[in-house]
């Protein structure tokens, strides 16, 4: 995803023209909006979870363990699958997340605990592809406009120094999609953001992921 050539987004003083930056992001949202309404996200999520667990990514593994302990059957199944691979020697390199994986796997199988079952009703992963696309837009905003991904609560209240999150929230609102900044910031520092950062980290300086 790239922005189309448009006039510069800097003011004559050299500061970011926030309104123009929001407009540029807002123009991109119709291209990915179909993902916002897609609910069948299980296969993608399961694949990405197993991949991240095999790589031993600590934040992702912690999120998965917490969700599984709370009864989530997708994270439970992914952890069990990769734990079985670890026991079978298919993960020769030990990384930080593997210790969390091993601890969960041992709790799940010693003594044997039945896998979690899928409950009825709306699930957190029903909006999975929406959350991924939102985080991708944050990455794009950081790269194109040189802003940090997020800002702290004091900066949000004073509406100072736009961040990737705040620009994306405003751009979504211009497309009739209303998410508050705190919610989107939680997505960025949650499982969706972790997966996106792992896939595109080489495109952004590390500092662009920190809070103001």
C-alpha cells in the first residue's frame, strides 16, 4: 500500500499539515474497507499465530497464553500444536517465547486438559482483518509523515503532536468508521500490532514504534 503523489503535507513552517495528512490516509481507506466487514478470519489468524509461536516472539506468546487461559480456543489450539512440535524437536533454536510456550503446554497436557471449545456469539477475532488493516495504516502514517506511532494520555487530552494512531483515527472517522484513539492504540500494542510490526519492522526506524 502506497500513497498516491499529492502536494506536500508540510506547512510553510516545516510542521506537518495534519489535515492534509488525514485526507491522504482517508483516501486509502476505501481500498481496504472490505476487510473491515469480513468476519471469517480464523484461518489467517491461526496461521499467523502458529508462525509467531514457532519464532518464539515473546509478546505474541504472552498474548496467546493470556487469551488461552481466558478460554480462547484458537490460541489454545495454536499453543498446543506448536508445543507438540517443540516436544518433537522441531524447534531446535530456543527463543524467549518458547519458555512461555513450554509452560502453557505442560499445564495443558500434564494432567491432560481437554482443548477449549468454540463458544457462541461475537468473538474478538471477528474483527481481526480490520485490526490488521488499521495497524498497517499506522505503519504507513509513521513512514510517510515521520510521526511516532502513538502518544501518551496527556498528549491526547491536549491534542498535541499528532501520532500515527491519531491520524488513522481521524481518517477512519472521515470514512464513517468511528474508533476512539485509546481503542486503536490498544490494537497497536496488542496482538494485531505485534504481528504487523514483525512483518514490516524493517521498513520503519525503531523509534517510530515508541510512545511520546
